């Protein structure tokens, strides 16, 4: 299964980029052991529209255009359901074991996701409670 992250905004050089690169390297190593073929990250520029409604709509259109058919779409949204790390990992494992080819995680801009994108999502989840680490043996620690 491929894992794709589509995010509104570009990560600049500096500590955040270094941390993201480190986690990508960790995922590449651990992910293979767990049956994942790789991690792709697509950064989409933030909309420059003056009002929030237009920004949200433009960003949703850009994210939707980046979603290939037959991908499982997870929308990260503050109004979504919270999962424990184990529950979320279990859901991903079921999708992988069920033959789904790819999982796309959509991260919206500062104004959040448009309702049309949330409606399109297979899962709308809040990322707030989902903080964990994974060791070399693919064990999850909260």
C-alpha cells in the first residue's frame, strides 16, 4: 500500500523540514516491514483569496484534483473523529490487508477543509489525540 500526504502549504527549510525529513526516513525503513511501498508528500500552495470561504473552496479543489481514483481518503479535520494510535493503525492495517492500493491523507490550510472534501472522505478524523512513536520493531507507544 502506498501512503500519500497532500498538504496545503509549503514546509520551509529549517528545523520543521529537518524533522519531517527524519520522519520520512523512519517511515521508509519501518514502512517496508509493515507492507507499505513508500511515502509521497505533495505540498499545495495556500490560496491567496481574500475571504476564508473562497480560500477553503480553492484549496479543496486543489486537494480533490490530487486524489487519484480508488484511493482511500482520510481528511484531517478538527471536527473529525478522534482515534487512539492503536485504533488508527488497526484501520490502516485492515485497509492494507484488504487490498487497498493507496491511502491519501489530506491536510487542509489554516481555515480547514471545505464540506465537499469532508463529504468525499472515507474517514474524517481529528489528529489532536493521535500522538505516538513507533520503535524499530513497529511497536506503537503512546
